[in-house]
């Protein structure tokens, strides 16, 4: 894929010196020259009022990790704090102690017990010495198992105040993973790396998960050939070999890549699994469909140019437009809510992550960081999740939309075919 390496040299690569991971779990940061620095934020441990201290610590840790993954603020290490927690409350703040450590923002929380708890959280502007108004800041009747949900709601509201776009904490990422020879399962993990577990496991090969219709669509060899399933229900109904399937955001259209003994074409299928229309009817292979946010178009991979390239067309079929002209093996596109299509490009067995616009403008997000594959957009367009194999840690990684900030959320497992819930 030397063409990509040369052809994109004029673009702003999001690469540069890497900051080490310190004891406070600062993210591995990749900062391009001139990048905006992260705003310092202090998050002291939540105050307990007749509540178990482990509950307060759990709430604090979830909020800290969420802010760490914001790629907007830098969570300051608690060992640097000067404030006396016994003299601080939600309404009483010794501002100079927070000014002196350089904090721009301050988050404080309080848990009142016993269970069910009342949880209060506040975001402060340290320079202005005032509370910043947040919609989701007070919660009642909170059980132990509901603490994560409360922390995510507050964190999402914080991100909306700071950036103008709500956070996506609590959303989930589906993926395929090899669990034994000849066996692949579908797993799922929260975007902060928590609650990682299996979703589909039947002793066969299950792959290519995609969110849609209120659940997960995926391809499985459970019955001897690749078919499309929705949950435990087989959706495909004929002798075709099915690959990836995609559903529009509103669920009104479903498109799948199907082979009937020859090359793969893209077909419109009904919710009942019945094939309605061949959308491509070409001699090339067309696979990996992904819908535009409004459902009017799809991006996909086609071999029409000789090797896999990213193309676009109406979701009703018709003329195809080639989007990628650099590189000879581009695959796994995902059309984000920001209008950008993220995809993987491979050279000599090593993949990197790129974006392309509908006018063909390409930008590179990863380079010289191992092999990076199967990117997928978050629902707010601020993150890309991807599978990475790199010397300092393989697994599922998050990065900012420009590639400047990167952090591993889940270790190992050789994940593939990532799909972010949105």
C-alpha cells in the first residue's frame, strides 16, 4: 500500500511523541504539533454521608475514567490535591487550593445513604469560582447496580456542557473474537472497557456484528453456511452465502452482501429476511455495506478497480462513485454521524485507519503503531474504536476523531469486526 503512504504525505498526520502511561492511568497520548492541550480537571473522592465508602469510591472511579476518556480534559492525580476533604462539600470550596494545582475544572460528588442512595454531583469552573449548570446532576433511589448508569448520565451531561455534544458513556461496542480453533463468538464491551462479555456463542463461527433493528445482526455458520441472524433468529431464508448486513438508522432498509455461487452483490432485504432487490448487479465483488446517517446512501467495498476500494451509491442502487484512489487494499468502512467514512487500509499485512469524505478527501489517523483494523464511529462522532495489535498493548482501542489521543479500553482477545452501538 505504498501509494497511500506517499499519496497522503501532504495530509496532517496525527502522530508525534508518545506520553508515558503514569500511575494515575493517564492515556497514551499521541499529539500532533500544535494540538490543543487537555484542560486540567480535579476529581476528589465522592463524599460519603451514611453510605459505604466502597460505593463512593466506585462512583468516583467511574467518573474519573469517563473524564480520562473524554480526550478533552486531563484528570489530575489525586496525590497532587491540596484541599482538605473534611473541609470541602458540594457548597463549600476552598478555591485557592484548586487554583494552586492548576485545575480548570472541578467535579465533586456526594452519596447519601443507606441504600437506596441519593447521589449529587457538581461541575465547577475553578477560574470563575462557580458551579456550571448541568441537567443530570441529582439522582434519587439509586441502588448499587444502578451506580454506573448514574455516573454515565452525569458524565454525558458534563461532556455536553464542555463540548456542546453529549457524551456516549454507557454505549456498547460489539466485536467478533476467536475463542477456539474454528470457533468465533460475538462479544460486547462498554465504551469505557467495563462489562466485557459474550453475546453469541454456539460452537461455530460468528462474525461481522452490526447494530440495527434494536439489537445485533451478525453472520453465523451455525447451520453449515454463512447466514444472517438477528439474536437467535435466522433472518436469511435461501441458499445464498451471506456476509455483512447493515440496517439504516431508522430500520426502514436492510442491505446485505450475498453470493449465489459467484461474486458477491449487495441486496436489499426485508425484515422477514426475503431478498427484495439486487442493488449492484456487477461482475465485481461488493461487500461491507454501511449506511449514511440519513439512510439515503451506502458506502461499501468493491473490487471493480482490481483491488478492494471504498465506493458509494444510493441505498436504492444506481451509479457507483469510487471514493478511495490511494492504496490497493481498503476495507471495513463505517459511515459516521459526522459525514466521514472511516476504514482500514492494508500494506504488507499491516493495516492503518483512515477517513474519507464523499468527495474523496482522505486523512490518516494511525501510523507506525502496529496493525490497526476494523474502525467504528461512536454515536456522537467524537471517537473511533478499533482493533489494534501493537508492541505496547493489543486489544480494543479508542481514539479521538482526529487520531491525536488514543487509549486502550480492553486487552487482548484478538477482536475483529468492531461495531459501535448508536
